[in-house]
C-alpha cells in the first residue's frame, strides 16, 4: 500500500501538493493515538516527506508569480 501511495504522490504531487498536505496533516491531527494506527501514521509521515519536493517547487512557482505580478503593477507595464 505504501508503495502505491508513494507512486501516486510522485505522479500527482506536483499538481495536488497543497491538497495532499492538508489531508495528511488532518489525518495526523485526528487519527486515534493507539498503537494500531502507528504503521499508518508512519506511512503518512513518509508520504509527507515524498511530497516535500513537490511543495518546494510549488512554493517557488507561486512566489515567482507574486513577485512578477507585483513588478508589473509597480512598473505600470
């Protein structure tokens, strides 16, 4: 299951990074704290690590777009 989930993050993480992060964070905050969920929590943490590379790219692109837009507005182009 983890292998399939990691492949999904690899293929779709770039386009869905923000949504996936929200899902993973929600699970970690609300999952039962008993031992039966330890393996699942561990898998979610691994998936969050795999998602991190996509988030960095997503944040850089989003920041670039904001700087570009601000520059255009500032220069009045």
